[in-house]
C-alpha cells in the first residue's frame, strides 16, 4: 500500500492544475468535496490510519482552495 497515494482521484496533487483561475478553484473544490466524503466513509468504518491520511490530504487541499480563492479576478 502506497501511503503517499491520493485517497480519491480528484485529490491527486500530482495532476496538472488548469491555467484559468476559475478552473483551478473548481479542481480544489472537487478535491475538498471528495475528501470530505471519504472522511465520512472512513469515520463510519472506523479506519484510523486511512482517516489520518485523509485528514492530512484534506488540510493540503483546503490550503490550495484558500489560495485559489484569494487570487485577484482577471479582467479581459
């Protein structure tokens, strides 16, 4: 088992982020959402180690989400 592997496909930090500000925020939102769902599932099952990994990945993606939401709006 790879402990560095993302718990959900949308939470893969190795995947390339899109160019557009809105698209980057969409990626971060999808990752956070999928990890929150996974967190609830792991809590119900009582899996402590995967739950700790999920929490770690969720913190990372919540940070990315916050940074993406702070980017200035680009006017065209």
